[in-house]
C-alpha cells in the first residue's frame, strides 16, 4: 500500500487593479505568492517554464507549469489567486516531507486536499466500495470505460467523497486499486 498527496489547491491574496495588463498580472501574482508562501513558491517555480492558458470562472487568466503539474489562476479585478497542484506537481516535490511542508505553509488558505492510497490487489472498485459503512454515504455512481473502472462514493458536490478506480492494462498502475 502506498499513500500520497494527489491534489492540493489553495488561494493567496493579490492586490486587485483593473488597469493591469495580463503580462503584468503574472509578475504581480508571482510576487504575491512569494510574499505569502515563500517556501511553496520556491518549490513550485523550481526553474520550470510557465505557459499562458485560458482562465476559468471566476478567473480570466491562468499560467500552467511546463510539466502540467501546477496551474495558477488570476483576475485583475479579484483580490485572490488560485493555485492547483495535481499529482505530477506533488510528485515533483520529491518527498512526503516536502509535501507536508507545503501543506503546513498554505494550511490557512487550503481549498482542497486529495489523499490517494494505491493498494496492490485484484479487487475491483465496485467490490471495494460495497464494504463501506452503511448509511454514511447514500450517493454513489459508477463509470466504466476502455481505460478503466471508477466508483464514486458520496456526492461530488459534497465536502467529502471518495473515488475508487483501477486502470485497465496496459497502464503501469493497472495492478493497483486507487482510493
């Protein structure tokens, strides 16, 4: 069994100013992130390139790290920015110690944390999900595709839900059930 942090998102304060151009916004966002969370900024920037991307509501602009592990969202008229660190970004930190240091620093502004457990087993996601505590979660859904099998336990709009999935062969993690 292997446990990892698979997703972390948090906000940080940035001064809003309507007259800021997009290229200026990103210099200001980087400076605001470094001011608010210096250790986290150092770990995320880490010498990698950033690529401009389209934003998503309520943010009109985004920057994506070249390894696709981190996205930062901003808007010149909003007083915060959002950072999303996916599995690739968390893995790039190099150790659980680094992941926990990042979590500790951004804890006051956390918006989401996903913890993943990979279990070496032949158990299918639907079999595993059937063993949940009765009455605790009423909602569930299931998705089967060419690439794998997923069961969601609880509502995706809830503060807490679980996703249980397995990739099909030839995926490198096909032998593992991920919760």
